[in-house]
């Protein structure tokens, strides 16, 4: 499936730091933050994502919510796979 999002919804990503970084949100100084680290954090968070709740949380803020129909955990995991560090 070709993915061509116009934007990546932050409501769907949520707080990717919650498990690894603890309440402060700071990345541990003894661990390098790499593209692989980011991908792992995103994959873990997306795995816990309640897509229906994320959809409901933002559909009232956009004029045409129909494109949100493609949202799923698989969709967001595919987006992460297409991310490239620059």
C-alpha cells in the first residue's frame, strides 16, 4: 500500500516518552537517541494506540474527516517504517 499522508497526527502519536523516559519526559543521558530509538518508541506507542479514540478526539476539528478512515495501528506502523532520519 502506498502511503502519502499530508500530515502526521500528533493526537495519534500521543506521548511516546511515557514508558522509556518516565514522567519527566527526558531521554536518559546514558542512552544515545537514534533513528532506531525513535522508531522503537513510536512502534511501542502505536501498539497501545486506541485508534477509535484518537479519531473521535480530532474529527470535530477538521472540515472533512473522511481521510481519517484509513487510520489503524497498521497504517501508523507503516508510516514509521517510511520515516527516514536526516
